[in-house]
C-alpha cells in the first residue's frame, strides 16, 4: 500500500482545468519521477501536495485514511518536505545557522547560543545524508547551488521533537547545478532512498529520470497518462506519453537544403581557448558543435558574436561582421544564448522589449521607437515560434522555461537572420517545447538560413545537424557528416586525444 495517494484530483482556475482526474502514489524507499510538458499539471499537483491549493474534487489518503492538506503546516505535519530551485537561505550566515533556521538553536539559557552544539548537530545531519565535504562553519554564500541544496535537505534531518520527514519533493533540482554538483545530489538521494524515504523527482531531463527513478508517472493536459516501473519504461515511451507523438517524429526531417552558397566563413579565429579555427557554413545547413566541457564550444559562439575579444575573420556573405555584438546583429548574425535568464532575457520587462532590443534602430524613425511596429513584429514572431503568453506586456519572468526560450527565438528571427547561432537551444525545456523549437529550426533552414548549434544533448545534435564539428581543447579537430553517427561514436570522438 502506498503511504500517500492522490486519486481523481481535479483543479479548475476560471475556465481552465489544470487537473482533470490526476493521480499519484508515493511509497517509502522509492524515487518516483513526475513528468509532463509545461502546462501538464505538475506544478498544480505539487501545490496541492504542499497544502498551497485545495483540490475541487478527488481524494488524498495517508496510509489508506482520507486526509485534507489544508495548509503548508498540514503537509509538513504529514512528513512532506519540498525543495525548490529558489532555495530559502541567508547567504551571510554559516551553513550551521542556515540549517537551524527552522529549528531552535541549542542554548546555555538566557539566549546564549551553544555554537559547538549547533555545529555538531549540523555535522551529524550532513553525515547522515552522506555529505562529508561541507564544513558547517562555512558561510552559505561560499557554497555552490548544489551544496546549498544539500544543506537544505540535511537540515530536515536534524533531530527535533516535530514530525520527521519521510517524503521529499524536488522540483527541477539540477536546473542550475554543475555536473559534479548534480552527482553529489544524486548520491544524497540514493542515501535517502536506502533509508526508506520517498522522493518525488520532477524534471525535464530524461537521462536523469531514467537513471534515478524506480517509477515514472506522466501527466498530459492535467490527466494521468501512465505510471510505469523503471524496467517497463523507455525514453520513447515517456515522450509518446507526454506529447501524444511518436518519438520518431521528434526531429523533423531535413529540408534537403544545406548545399547552398557559403553564408558564414570563419578564418583563423582565435579567442581565449580557441586556436586557428577555420570552417564554412552553407545556406540551409545545420552545423553542430560537439565537445566536452572546457573544449571551448560555448566560447565559440560568443566569439562569433563579438562578445569576447578575438582575432581572425568572421564573414557573413563575404562581409566582415565587426567586433561587437551590435555589429554582428546588424550583419545578419543572431544569437540564442545558453543562459537565457542571465544572458538573454530582461526578466522583469515586457517580453516584447526583449524581442525588440537588438532591432531598435530598424524599429525607430528620427530617433523615436515606433511601438506600433514592435507590436506588429512581436505578434507575427510569437505566432511563428508558437509562444504561449497572456500578452506582449507579460514579463518574461512569469513564463515557463520553454516559452522564455521561444522569446529568445522570436528575437533571433526578427532580423531576419542570415546565420543563427544556438547555444544549448533546448536546455531546461520540456519535450513539447523542444518539438516546437526543432520545427522552428527546420523551418529556418528550409528558407536558406544557416545554423551553428552547440549542444550537449547528443541525440539532439545528431538528429538536427547536417555536419558535426568536434572541438577539443579549443581546436576544431574534424568536421564529419551527422548521418549514420551514433551517440557512442560521437562521444568517443570527443574523448579522442587531440591531434598534435
């Protein structure tokens, strides 16, 4: 019997039915993945679990008995704990102090803190989680996001008189983590599972879900589609359940272009780690760039855009693109950065402003920006990229990750572009948004646009590229056709020793 079960849950906001008979079961000693596209109902279901929303219909039971999660306190009283991307921490305080924010400090009396006891309790909780590399005396601001998350999980394991946690809900926990930080988090989750805890793991990252989970539940349009054991589920099955599409249709077929005239010519490019780089991109072609972390793959696109100092030539249709991002945009280069929130979006400004920003000169007369021109442009581009937003005035911070990415694609299309530079174009977006982005890329190449795409998603790189360039230590060691490549073969090429 599951310890906690939700069955037939319905939740409606106005005319929108966010959940329509959704269900979920949590069992101790199990990592249970929850998957679905943006808008599938995952966040609403979690808010109901957290006591932040009440369902309109359905049943919630705990050890077989009906319960009502009427408040966050009620959820905590049942032993549920929630870890979000935006952690509630006090950066200036130590790890030990942060770990005791929800617990009374040990004192000698009269408010005098027993600092040794405070640190000892924190160290014991960290050790219980299997975390031995974090010193409780360290200032929280000095830890990376992954270690901060580990301290927040460990904080729930401090001995207390209150209800002990048995279930953890993690919502996109690795979105801002490095590979090493993610691996430490995974090890901690395995420790929790081995100790009998239940973990609800919400993520768009298919590889993580397949590697970690014991069961996978998929929601689509607010409805429960499937719950399968790990050995019953596959990447193809999850994608089909999430989207209603067969996996074979995820990558739209190539347009048959790619043999056109040279659009982009790079000669002797040097920038930071990059050395003596030469390549040509043809009209209608997707050139994928593969390489290990530190190979210079992300630095390459910034160098092409003039965002970092460089030497050598970058030519678009035979014309030099200049030495600044503004000159590059004007020359027909368009760029979708890897870190959309930090590098691409004006999060608290209307999304229309993000779309229009690089194109202000073309949207102005006599030095005055023509707002009506922007409105018409953004309306057209929003439709082209299938952007879902309340209006052009909605701030980007309120959009889902997939729709934030579509805002950046709309900005890139506004030029219109001659060459599109894509840095991890589907990072942190769900499968449905990926399909829309892939369709946009294919539509552009059919019109003769050239694309240079950096991606750490090897199936994506193989599925979309015409040719793939291998970067090692800042050098482009070879460019080869994507057709016929396997993930294993491509990864092996990235690991090969650099040719002297």
